[in-house]
C-alpha cells in the first residue's frame, strides 16, 4: 500500500511500508552523499538512502509524528527544545568531517560571508523533525543542506523552535500562551554551545531576510513572506530583551 505523506514543499512524498519514495532534484547527489556519510558515521537520526535511479530516491521511513502546525503539547516542552539543540549539535559535529567535492549542486545558495564549518541543514524546524512520545527521534528533508557556519543553522533553528515569532504566530504554531522567548533562546544555546552569542540576534535577522530574498527571487512560497517579515519586526522590536536573556 502506497500512502502520500503530508508536507513536501517541492515534490510529493510517498510511504510504502518502511520506506519513503521521493523525486530527485538538482541537489540530490549531494544529499545522497551526505546521507551515506551520516550512515557510515553511525548518525542514526537521519533517513538512510536505500536506492536511487536518478529520478526517484528510496529512503528508510522514521516512525513517529512529524511536527506540523499546530504542534502537540508534548512537542512544545523545554525538554524537546533541549533535545533539538543537542541533536543539531551532534549533526554539526559529525558533518565537520564530511569531505565536499567541488561539483555538487545545492538548492539554496551558499552564503559568501559564512565560513564552511559544518553542513547546515538549513531547515531544521519542528516540521522536519520526527517525534515519538514527546521526544525527537529524527531529522528529515535534507534538500536545502549546504556548507556553512554553525551559527547560520542555529539562527533558523531557534527562530522555529523557541519560537522567535509574534504572539499570533506562536498561537498558530500550537501555543495556548506565547512562551518566554528569551528564556527558551538561552536554553537552546546553553545546550547547543559553541557559538558567539553576541552575533546571534543579528544572524537570525539576516537568516530570515536571506530566506525571504530566496522566496522572492525564485517565486517560491511567496504567500509565506508576510509571516517572516512580521516575525523580523518582532525580533527587532524585542532585540534588547532577547540579547539580555542570552547572557543572564
């Protein structure tokens, strides 16, 4: 039995038993090399590539619930936020060793001002994580991965997981009452570590702007742009409190 799965911004995704079948894209050779590398290094929280014919790819299915809005209450806990930070840190630590050939194509442009420290997932968010019983057990959808800096990837992750959003957008995500963003931002950073916190809020703002520019340039999901722009205004307006929280 073949089941269409929800999500999949750029193509349709199907489940067949314990496997997932997706269409390949321009970045697929890079993604396949990355997934093979993660499997070789024992990183078990990512799907494994089973086969590809150049048109479609077959991956292992990670059992659980994907964090689509509105999130369930057990996906919004501080414990899950800590797990997200620790999982992203492990992913980054492993990918420091990934040798990058010169001829790979990427779906997202590499940021010229960001050093190649790790492989950035670039879309590490609840909707690309798999949950079981209130715990994160996997990361999916590596299509937007590129080389980059730790802080560039952390910036988008905290935007999504804290979340650094307007009150209404927090409620849309599943919160009954918007959380203490400064406290949760510090909590994520405490458990990720190894970034320059003095640069983080600036990087978050630039990361969201880079996403908006990509959407406009490629006419991709442009209906989401007002949401990102409203959240950037919120972050700028609350910058002092967020930065104070990072060092309290």
